[in-house]
C-alpha cells in the first residue's frame, strides 16, 4: 500500500491555459474522488468514479472541467481555459466500497496557481 | 442540504492541555462521521471514523464522540503536544451510497511549547 499519489504537486499556469492533473489511487480501491480546497476552507466535492464510471458530478464542476478514469485505475482532471478563480488545492481520494463505512484515503494534492 | 460547522475556527493552547474540538451537522441521516488532520500544504490524514450506530471511537490520545440525534461530534485530544499543531477537519457521509463526504471548514490548532 503506497497510498494515493498525485502529480504534479504544484502547478503554476497563466490564465487561459489548460492544465491536467493525475491521481493514482490505492491499487485495490474501486472508488476515486476529486475534491477542491481553497485557503481556510474544507474540501468541496467535485466528482467521483466507481471503477471507470463517473457516477456523480458537483455543480462546482463547470464545463471547463473534465475528469476521466480509463480502465478504472488512475484518473485525470483537466481544466480548460483556466481562470484565477480556479486557483486551489485539488485533492484526490480513494476507497474500497465493500461497506458504507470504508474510510477515504487522500493524496497530498496538487496546488494550482493561475496568474 | 447537509451543512457541517466547526467551532472554533482557531485555537491556541499551551502544551499539556486537554482540549475539545466541536463539529455540528444539520442532517442526522448519516452513515458515518470522520475526523481528519491536515498539515500545511499537505493532504488529509484520517484520524477516526465513527459509524452512525456508534457513540465514540478512540485512538491513542484521541477520542471522538458522536450524538447523531443532536447533530454533534467532538474530538477530544488529551495531553496536547506541539506535534498536534495542524488543522482538524470533520466530515459526514450522508445516506446515499456514494461515500461522498461533506466537510466542515476546519479548526486550526496551535499547541505552544
């Protein structure tokens, strides 16, 4: 169990550019979640996958955001035409859905700064 | 709509003190409540998970309680140490089977040597 891995740790981009983040969950975990966290706030749910199926998306996820989880393993989160308001920490988490009470395991996040 | 509130937003205590962090939630229909720790610039580390049928969970110097009917949870930290300085977040998993968590805004704890 190597934990949830996220890449890159930090990303600085100019407004209008596209960015893509990657998350590698714990290998046996079938559920994968993306959250966004701004300074001084708790994480906010963006979307989640069970295996390769994206089952829920938050209203926070505008049409500039897209997430994929091909083959039910790693996931990518892409933001197109970035805006300064997209600056945040993007957190990935995974769990094993054997019961309602499986804890979520979080990665260390990708901090995005849009200038 | 579920809302989670944590009070206080920040807390500073001298080393060795026992302390309590509070969490409240508006919808009592939950599967579980989890407490996490977050160090600056890092991800979240799970501390304790209390199932809806449980009243409390303990791990070392940490004890978390849950009163579902009143929509409250507390995290008790005994004999605080400078290494406990971090932001503590509580989160509830609602009654849908998605595993999705709704978080409070956190309590930032500073333990002074």
